[in-house]
């Protein structure tokens, strides 16, 4: 038997509160529904209702006809339950027509109903210009895009870099060793990729250069293991926000500090999940809402440690679940969130 097979059953006897529904209706600001242009949304909405998810933000809207088809599907069936972000191909930045074509695309997408721009991690990691050079996150050729989003009043949800451990040696000291063993393509050797700190620095430079644009720094900005550093970024830059997609395990292992930190920065954090699997939301609810101790995360390679609940106050939960997103993402139907008292569920 090796560590991948080892699944000890804890003998610890403590109170448990397994939640299958959020205490308040919530907006998932970080989701990916790749087949939305042709997707039967009935089953998905039924799942959302059972979870108490009011609105899902699909960050994978793409562009052009695919974006148009996704918007048509949503508008014809559930216009108030989904928000769609578009995606731009940054590798076109040396082509004739840049940036005018991209700016026109943004204008048209917003007119059609897109509510934001999603930037994938390929920018800064693998995207290249026509000369074969890596496109830095803060490449000045991209400045018109960030400025345009500010002008249009739409947020930029940007994923830059990955967990810093992906750059560290793959040895017994690396807490992501299991993930790198199971997903070896996630390793970032120095001879193929820029350093973690360089990518993060480029991203923060963009935030500073464009104070009129609102940025949602995905995945706690990959500072879930260093919340104090993320807090300093918030203190410096009022146009920066974050979300919890795929990094809940970082909060669940430091419940006292994370709780105090989330209360302090309650106006800057939104709920996000990333990959969609209904049952995985239950762990999010349990970490955010309960005071439970020593329970499992839903994916071993992301967290071989145990989770602890933060038991956040209702006033903070409301902000993280929906109020902050309503302020940052335009055009969400607020009627879904007006009467939250009626949405309370029996937890304990």
C-alpha cells in the first residue's frame, strides 16, 4: 500500500453537520459549462435549486457564434439564472486589426448580454506572440483590453499562474507531491516556464495600471496559503476582488486565521467553485457555515489534510454568497436575493 491507497477512517468523535444546501441563495462566480450552446439546462437548474444557487456564472462563453448561441440558449430558457463571460484570444495581439477587432468584439459581446471577461492561465504561461515569445500578463499591447473593460463597466476575472508548489522540487517536502504525481503535466520546471513570482508580479502590475477596471483575482490569487499577502494587495488596490474556486482547502486548514481574515475583507470575496459537481458544493457550505472539526475535503490530491469550519457570521455569508457579486457583476436579477429570510434552511 502507498499513500494513494491509504484512506484511514478517523476514530475522532465530534459533532457533524453535513450540509447539502447553502444557508442563503448564492452566486457561483466561477464555473465552466463548455457545452452551454447546446446544453439542456433543465437538469442543471434543478441541481442549482437544490443547492440554493441563484445564479451561475459561466466563464467559458468563448466568443463569436459560440457566445451568441450560449446567450440564446440562456435567454430562451432561464434568462435570470445564468451569466456568461466571454473569452479573447490574446495570441492575436500581433495580427492586423489588433486591438480594434478585439475592442469591437468586447463592445458587441456586451450588447448581446455578456457580463464580463474571463482570462485563462495560458496568458503568462503558454500564450505566445507571432515571434514565438511568451506574452506577459502585463504586456502593454493588452492595455487597451483592460481599459475597455473598465469603460464598459464589466469585471475581468483573471487566472494567472498556479499554486506556487507546482514550481518547487517534486520531492518529499512538496505538499502538492501527490497532485504532481497524478497530474505530471501540472509541474512547472524552470527551463520551460517563468517563475511563479514573475507571473504574479505581472498580474499585479496590470491591477495597478488600470485602477478604473475591476479585477476578480481567481483562486484567492493563489495566495490561499498566504492570506496576509493577499490582504496587503487588497489594502493597496481597491479595484481587486477574489473568489474561492478550487481553493477552499486552503481556508479549511487554517480556520481561526481564515475566519478573521474573511471577516476583515468581507467586501472583497465572492463564492466560486470552478469545476461543476453537485456533491462537492456540500463541503463549501460546511467549511463556510459550520464549526465542524476534522472532516474530509472532497479531493485528496488537493488536500491530504482535514477541514475545519469557519462558522462565518450571517452578515459575512450574505456578502460572500451573493451581495458582493451583485455589486461587481452588472445585470444580475436582484429579485432572486431580496427575501433571504425565506431561504434559510434547517442546519442544526
